[in-house]
C-alpha cells in the first residue's frame, strides 16, 4: 500500500505546489491533519467512509458537511472526494504522512528527530532549531520527544546522521577514555 499512498501524496504535492495553486501547501497540510484527527476520533465516520454499502455520493455529502466546521478548502475537499471515489479513504493517514514528507522535501525543509532529557521551553526549542538550521544550511522541522535516560542534553537524528550531545554519551566517552 505504500506505493498507492505515494502516488496519491505525489499528486497532491504537485497540485498544492503548482504555480496556480489555489491554497497554500501548509494550509492543506493543516486541513487534512484536522480531518484525519476527526476521522481517527470517530468510529462512526471511519465506518461510513470505509463501508462499501454506503454510496460514494453519501460519503461526499458527509465530507461536505464536515468541510465548514473543519475549515476545509475546496482543494482538500476535492482530494478527499478522490480518495472516496477510489475507495482509499482508509489510507488517509499513510497518504498524509507521505504527503508531509514530500512537501517538506520540495520546500527544502529537513526533518529532525530531537530527543531530550526533559521538555524544552519554547526559547530552548528556538535556539536548538536555529543551531540545526546553521548546521544543515536548511530549514528544519523538528519532532520532539523526551527520554529521561539521557540525563541531560539532546540527541538529534537528521536522515541517517545522529548528533549525540547527551550527558549519557559524554559519560560513555569519558568512561572509554579512562578505561583505554
């Protein structure tokens, strides 16, 4: 199914990054994320969109009713209609994840997994993001997680490169030097 998700995600990226795109790419990202949140939160919505017994026009009507409260643009609605018409609504989570990755690549944004010993304050996050931007030469989209076992510092993964600035790693290096 990854190939299917990639095909739909690529088509959506092409639409939202095209020269005549009617809505900003990040707006579509946020709109589809809000729809996915509603989809995942409502078993009834999942069942209706997944059921082959419910005709496509009824599913489309349901999406149209949800469009206003979720602030969905016509672009997002049309994309959801395509998924409904091709019976791919159940793949929305995978498609959206692939879309976000492709969109970031097209916009020159690199994703970074940042693990810290404790939750970072907004100012600390900004400083870390600025350091990562200088290090990579690109805009960075961090995804933060917390691991108290790090003791302090941070471990950042960008692609296959790991930057380990944790206290745990520094202690390991000291231990290696002392025993060597």
